[in-house]
């Protein structure tokens, strides 16, 4: 009987060990696409002169590094044809501007020139209502036992506004984003709400509200919906390609990924009591 038990253990061990073998599937990889991360945000209480744009490319599924794009020409122009140049930090793919001038409702055009292709997009800078208070509710969620945070503001009357809300939690890697429009609360006091059921005393939350355009609102709704259905966040790789507002004027078929957005933002920190 002891010999049979030893033999059984050996068989199970061999079986479990074989289950740990790594199987690499030969996946087809499309030609790399340029990815333009161009979110220009003017936070209340700041000058807004320091801004950055990041350029990378897509890569294959198994790659552990995201390729950086160096040597591109990057600039933004306003409606007065003033140019704000973005200079690369050596071989990082991060392009910095230190003299940007943010003006509410001003129209800005982004231009990126890389490897003979010119990419452009136009957006206007949208304002955001200031955050007025943050309220904690210890009987929130579906169970009535979760800690819930509501961040309040007063929506401006007589104008249509679109918002992007971001909740960043100190105890989590994942962040929450969701977009909103003021159709049902125009001119009234309203709020964004945390979407985490894992908050506890001492956790710090950073809440940010962005004023966004209608096209960006539509884009983020689609992106968040796709990412949410796959269990990820809005800035993880979605299972389908979501095209932004940046076009390749040299070769329209070779479009980039990403979106050029420009927003006023208000951000507050809150520690769970």
C-alpha cells in the first residue's frame, strides 16, 4: 500500500509540474501605430504653463516594454497663431512645454510630425465648476455597509457642460473614471461618487473633475464602456480599437491612437475617517 501511495504522489507531482509549462501562442502583430497621449490640463490655482505630451507606439502582446518615440516635432497653436513648442526630455518620448498659456474657451490645434507623417487635432479648453465639498457616507453601496464618497459642485446655469471624473485611491492601483453630462442637473448642485467597495479608515482619495468637450465625452464613454466590459481600466488596452480625434493628414489610413483633450480641472484630496 505504501508503494502505491508513493507512486500516486509521483504521478500527481509530474502532472502538476506539467501544468506549469508556459505555452507561447504565435500571435499576429500589426504594424506599430503611433500613440499620442496629449491631455492638457489646467488645474485651478495654477498658472498651467507646464504641460507634457507623451509619444509611444503599440507593440506585440508579449512585449514587456512600451517603445518610446523620440525625435518628433510637437507643438500646439492657439487661435491667434501663437506657437507653444514641446521639447523632448532626452530619449524618453516625453515632450515638455514650459510656457503654455491656458485660456477658457480658446481653441488649440495640436501638431505632431514624426517619420514623414503629420498628425493634427483641434480642441477648445472647457471650464469646470469648482469642487465645493466632499462628504463621506459609511452606509453606502449595494449592501449599505460600504464607505462611499460624494464630491459636490454647482453646475453653471444656461450652458451645457460635460465632465470627466477621476478617483485615485492610495490603497489601489486601479483608478475610476467616468464621464457625465448636465442634462438632468443643469444649474443645480450635483456630485461625483466613488466606485470602490474597498475603502477603509486612513485611505487617501484624490478626486479630480475635468471640464471636457462633447466629442471627448463621447470618446470616453465608449472607451470606459469597452474597458469596463473587459474588467480593466479605461487606459488599459481595450479589446477593440477606439479612434480618437487625432488624424494623420499625410496618410489618413495610418491613423494614430489617443486623444487630444484640453481641460480646466479641479482636484481635492480626502482622507477616509
